[in-house]
């Protein structure tokens, strides 16, 4: 289970195989805490989801090979696209929300135009699986995290792409022998972080040549093969991460100091989403499908 876009009023969570159906659920995260609506738009596990900027639609990617845009008011499918591979991650273009990227169990990442329902770009990485996708500011370049780790280095674990030309800008960003299950862009500064299976988050410049800051890393949590997410607070001062131990960890973004550890779940905590309006409020979710809101 992964939480996405914990907004002022609602957030969405992926929940699979309930009564034989796969459901996407939208919850009231500010007041009642109840499930507002469930959508049965996929026949396989829903792996990723995000709100469109208008707040009326949800983009979801699933193990049924499809990406779907759903109208949250009517529950109707606006667009359904077949990727021909299990979708692990979906992300909207930051300046053109009619275009989105899909990655997953495939050697390619596809860019779709939801208006024409056609693939407009394909990015061929020569790998087996894309774990996450992160657009950098302005949407000119984006970063993919892959499962490609060689014997001596991980020279294709993080790859930077030119969105327009589909060319690789760099595949020499991260050289340690760990995969990176999730990526997060700093909301204000020119940097991003990568969650790693080395049980730390590494910080990189979001401008070419995307150098890693070797003097700063965020440690204290465990990943251990789980798809543990990381996320910045809206003001960029706090970086939050789940942990395979079930804890939620909150770090000072600038000095990487661990500020607080919340013993949230008995199962691995996969995601921590900080509320953009309410101070000291966060949602967490775990491997077993439990969601909690903390104050």
C-alpha cells in the first residue's frame, strides 16, 4: 500500500484484492477519517496513483498492465490505456498534465497523451524494471530509478533523461551497489533524494551533472527490500521516510539529523505523507494495508 498526495481534505490509497476486486479508495484525512469512495477501475493490484492538478481526476497504474484516469465524482473511467507491462509508477508532466509517464516491468518507459490516447515518447533503458520516476523542475529532464545493478557498480541505477528528445542525459549518477525504490524532489532547492536499499537516503543536485552530496545522507531507518517511500514537507525543512521496522522517521533536511521516530506499525511502514496545511500531522501506511493519521 502507498499513500499519495495527502491534501488538505482527502488522500488516496491503493488497496488490492478486497472481496475478489481491486479497489482504489479515497479517504477523508482531515475530519472523519472515513472512506469516502472506492473505485474498481483495475483488475490487478494498483501500484501507484496521483491526483491531477484540477483535483477531479486520479491517475492510477496497475499490475493489470493498464493506466487509468478516473473521475472521482462520478467514478467513471475517463481514459484507460494498455501499457503491455505491469505498471509500477505513474507521474504527470509538471507543466503539461495531459501527458504522463508510465514505468514498470519493462525495458522502456512510455509517455502517453491522455487526449489522443497515444504514446508520444518512449525511453529505452535496456533494463528489466523501472522502480520510480521523478520529473525535475520544469519538466525538461526526469530521473528514473531502475533495478539494474552490476557486479562492480550501479552505473544505471539512476538515469537522467531529456524528456523531449528521449536521449539519456546521464547514467553515471549513482555508483553504489544498491537499488533505489523511491525518489523525491525538494520543493524549493535544486536537489532530490533517492531512497536506497543501503538503509539510507542519498541527496543529489537536480541540475547537471546531478552529483551526489557525499557529505550528507539520511540514516536511521531500514529498507531491506521493501518499496519504502520518502517525502519532503511542503516547506522543504523535513524529510520523512518509512521503515521496514514499522517506524516513521523525520529528518532535518539541511543537516540530515534525525528529529523524531514514530513507532507507527507492527508491519513494515511503506509510506509517510505529511499534511501540507495542518502542522505536525502525517499519514502512514503499512505492508498489511493499515492506514493511520497522526497528530
